[in-house]
DNA sequence: AGTTTAGATGATTTAAACTCATCTACAAGT
DNA sequence: ACTTGTAGATGAGTTTAAATCATCTAAACT
């Protein structure tokens, strides 16, 4: 296999391809960032190795010979094929494309996007949410779901829940006055609900004076709590950054584990350097 | 166009393609006549330029990554395409394939085949006759036909006719005894007949004592004349070599021009070096 | 006719590609 | 478990292919 083509240089073929496509050595030279001399050498080398004239030289004007046309067609097709694959691969190597829930995107991914790109200047990060073309190659989906559904190896963060309030607000008196608590009821019925009952029990509360207001995304509950100086029962992952930046605070309550987790389906199948770096980074960040 | 692939070397891609196809750097090295070191360098260079791992390294065993598989597919396809075109072109450059009538082949082409290959050691000559795949690219047809049908530029030899006999035979006495003359009646009715009448007139003969025996190919008439020590009325082109080698002789008769010629349809369209050399050679040989 | 432009050609320089020597890690045989 | 052999990685050194520079030619356009 590949017996004959070993005798000709691929760079010469590339030079020929470009010159053939553009009908000019000069333009080919520009395209390939070379001098016209290099193109001329390449092509005459090619012609003598193949024992064929590829161009008619009519003084300073050139045109393809019949053989030249044939060869140009094949080389153009061949290089185009290689090139587009290369393009795809390079893009995959220099960027990560992540898709996830709007809550996770808004509260975790987007705020730390800059930090990631700072730490990995050669990788650009694209974030998308919603029903995007999910299983398209090279897009990393970060799903929120039932730990029992996800493969163990795919889990990047097991969720705990707790109650948070806006920074500076007085700790609520859990037993006396009526309390409004924002929480989440997933649109997707098959997801385990937020473990509010377990949390109440763990913290020795009966919850009779708590009035729940439910949103279908945690994000909204958190925003509402911040807007109204209220309380929200949400996952520690989403609240973490707001706690750090003193926009939310935590009280003397203890968090409870849930059956929910963030996971990346077939995590191990992402093999590009950028994907691996991203996955390592986000797993470390979430669990640190 | 071709923006991205400029950053990677085609030789590295070739090394990758081979290693991917064979699953081994060592085998790739053998295929490309390189050292395994060169392959290793090429591939790691490629990987770092693309920012992707193309092979899993499990100790001394390697296997393609998902990205590697994709790229290998495209590069293999691309190179295969280029390679087969190259193969075709090289073959066209190093050989001429000629198809012609059996008479011309037997009397002119085949006898001088060796001489041509001697003079052009890098070109091999293939001769075929009959209803071969005529207009296939790169095959040169030498046709025998009406000068008024052929393009002027395509004609390589205008035919003259004369009478020849075997070497050493006594000159025939044209006017007295009955004479047997071999001549040709083409199967193809649209071809101009051999100009026997014109020849008789030019040589001041009336032909009343001449008995014609007709074959449908000149070749047969010539052979028959030689076998029977007889006379043949045939084209000067076909008899030339036999005259030179003293197998036939010519008498005091004068040759006449005919409306027949040998020509190569679209002669100018044959552009490979081998074809051009062949055409120059045969035209020179026929007209010298 | 003079000027400009595209390409050819040959000598020289530069940089990419290849090899050599050395090292590591696995696999197979004892 | 301890050799031995094999495949590949790595870094330094060498070679050769590929690019440039300088010069020249021929056509095209003022």
C-alpha cells in the first residue's frame, strides 16, 4: 500500500493543489506563506518525478494540462477531507462546549468561566443551556439527576441541601413566627424532591410554621430570596459562590444529603485535552 | 481556505495515518522507511499542535482515542484519494499505450517498439489492436482513414502507394504476361480505396493483364506476396521497413499519393511527456 | 520602447525531519 | 521473582529537504 506516493513530497502536492486551484503560483505562494520561487520549485520537482507536465507555460501565464486537471481534482478533494477533519479536531482541542441546567450555568459555570479560561488560556469555554443538541460529539453535558440513575464514575458532585438567607439578615426564629421558605419542585416528576423533610428532622424542627413557595428551578428561588430578604432551601453547590461572596449567609442549621447529583454521562469517553482539563477542574472546584 | 491545517505538517499526518491504520509505530516506521523514533516524534508533535491525544498509551501498547479514530478515517480517505490519482498519473507518465490497426501494429509499431524503448528507457510502450477501449484516457489511437475526415493537425502520415515485390525477384514485364497483384479492399466501405487506377495512369500502364487478389488488410497482401514471390500494391508506410531490411524491393515504378492517412484524433490533447515523446518519435520516424 | 509582472533557474541558507543513544515499562520466558 | 526482549518516549545531534535570495526571461500594459 501507498507505494507510489512515497516518491513525491506532500508539500509539493499541497503547493500544486493551491496553484491549480488559484491558477497562479504567486497566489499559491501567498496562501501558503511562501515565496513564488518555492512553488515553482515544488511544481517542477513534482512534474519531473511524475514525468508529466501539470501546467502549460504560456510565457508568464499558466494553465493546467489535462493531467493537471485530473490530479488537481483528486488532491483538492483529498486535502479538503483531511483539512475539515483537522479543523474539527483542532476546535475540539482548543475549546470545551458544555451544556447544563440554567441554574447550574447561572450560579456555577458562568461565574467561574473567567477563572477557568484564566487558568487555561489556550482553551475557550462555551456554555449552553436547555434542550441543546445534547449528544453531539464533543459537547459535554452536565446533568442534574438521581444518583441511582447515574453511573458512579460519572458523578461529579453529590448534592446536599440547606437553608440560606440574604447576608446580614437576622437569624430566623424557627419555632415562633411564620416563616416563608422558597424551595423547588422540579418540572420533571421523576426526579427526587428536595429533602426538606429530612432537613427539618435533622435540625429538630417540625415545620408547622413554615410556608413554602415553590419554583421549578432552584435559581429562581435563590433570586427571590435575595430580592425579598427571604429564606431559600437549596443545594449547597448553587449557594456556595454566593456564600463566599457574602451575598448569602448560612445559619446554625445542618445540611442534609439528597438523592440528587450532578453527573456527566459517559464521563470517561471525553478524551480531548480540553475536556479532560475541564472535567478535572470542575470536579475539583465542586468538591474542594 | 486551508487556514488550520497549515499549522500541522503533512508528513506528521502521514505518519499518523499509517500508525493508526496499522496500530503500531514500528510497523508504520517500516511502511514509510523511517525509524520508530521519527513516528513517535511526528505523532507527539501532532498531538501537541492539535491539543488532543490521538493514541492511548497503555505502556508499550497503543490504541486510538475517539478523536484519533475520527482523524484516522479522514486522513486515510484523503490520502487514499490522492494516492490513487498519483498512481494513475505516474503510470501515464512512464508508459504509452497505443492502439491501432493490426497492419500498422505488425508492420511498423511492433518492429520498432524495441528501438523506441531503447531511446526512451524510462518509458514502456504497450501496443494493442482491434476494438479496444478506444477513447479511454491516456490511450493513444493511431487511426487509418480519409484525409478529409481527419483534422490537419492530427495527421501523422499521408499515405502513398506503390507496387512491391520480394527481394531479388525479376522485375515484372508490365505489358506482356499476366500478372497477379495483391491489393486491399477495406471492410469499411466508407474508406477511399487504394489508388490503383491513379497508379496505373501515372506509370503509363493499362492494367489489362493484371489480375487482382484482394484482402481486407494490407498486412495479408504483403505476407502473401512474400510467401508466393508475388507482387503487392500497398502503402509506402507499411513497406518501408521491409524495403530497408531487404525483404521487399521496389521497381522502376513511381508511387502515387492517396486520400488515406494515419492520424491521431485530438493529437494535441495528449500532454503527458511519454505521449509527447512517442508522438514526436513516430511522426519523425514515418516522415524521415 | 520602457515598465511592470509572473515565473524559471541556480546558489545558498535555514529549518524541518530523521537518526542515534539512552531510558522506561510492560510482556514473556526461565 | 528474575531475566530478556520488545515498543515506545525523550533529548541531543545530524542530515537533507525545503525555503530564500539574487538573477534572468518573456509576456502584457502602458
